């Protein structure tokens, strides 16, 4: 893993944050104005060139600002981003939404996918591979967004149609039980280079379930990882509570 100094780390984080908000290449003037760097724009440009040479940033057009590469996103996710829990208000809101959906007798995998998609604005899928239960929700949200590559979206859509065939391999990728983030072409269910996936497995009795969010690479990784972790926690707790009730 590349070693960055403190300012380079801050620049990479700022570019990721700004690009997440705007989906526009980020220039040194924006960093200087919005992110409280105590150096000149010229100094920031020099560091941005260095980050580009390291393969962490990319300049899509001459004289344009820069955007994170897949490697840059991966560095941010693995070396910079910190895990956080959802706020109490967010947790209560999710619990209420989940209870309302379950009260409508919606299948649990469908409920989970719909809830995650509604809260995040991205595609969500949930399933129990051993039972052949799979549900995805939210593809319309991606189609209504700013599509930069229609062919890439088609590849992702096709992959979702055959998600059941991908899940055994995905479970192997998640064998350590941790929530994983796959960026661009690293996504094991599709070679769609413009989309990333945040995914985890959970224990569903003796079976293993999968829950995931798929969205553009400039998604809010920290928030989406928090969402997946909390849903995973809820589903595990729900199963344990059901067992307890059955015994009583």
C-alpha cells in the first residue's frame, strides 16, 4: 500500500468527498476554498499531480480537475475511512420502516431490499442462497440518475437478473464475516466499471443470507457500510428473537 503524507491524505479525502457531492472533477481552487488547506492552490496542484502519478487520482480532461480512480477509492475505503454506527434517530427510523413493511406481510428478503433501497437511493438485494430466495429493489433509481455509460448499466442489470448464480461465489468472498466494499470492476457479480457494491452476509438460522447495496462509485461508502451493518444486526437479532419466542 502506498504511503501518503498527511496533506496528501487530506487531499485524497477531500477529492472523494467533493466528487461524491457533485460528480464533477475537483480542482485545486475548490479544495483551497472549501477545505481549509493552509497552502496555496499551486502547492495543492503539485500534490494532486503526485497522487495522479501514484494512480490514486485521474484527470479526465486537460485543464480539468481530478477524480478518484478505483485505486484511489480503495485507498480511501481501506486506509482513511472510519467505521461509524448510525445515529439513534436513524436506527429508530429504520426500525419503524422495517416494522411497517413487515406488517404488510412482505417477504423478509423483499422487505430488506426495499428498505435499504428506499433509505440509500441505490439498488439493494437480499437473499438466502440455500433457499433460492432473492429480491432486488431500486433499479429504477439508477436508471433515473445521471447515466454516463448505458452499456455498463445494461451489464449491471443483466448481472442482477442472474444474481442467484453469483451468490455461492459471493459467499466465499465473504467467508470472514466482514462487510466488504467492491469498487468498479472488482465487483464479483458484474464487470460494471462504474458501480460499486457494499455487501455482507448474515446468519439466518443454519443458513447464510446476503444483503447488499449497489450504486455509482461516488456513493457515500461510510454511510452505506453503516446501513448494511445495521440491517445485518437487525436480521440476526430478529432471527434470535423468533427462536426465543418459539421456545416460549
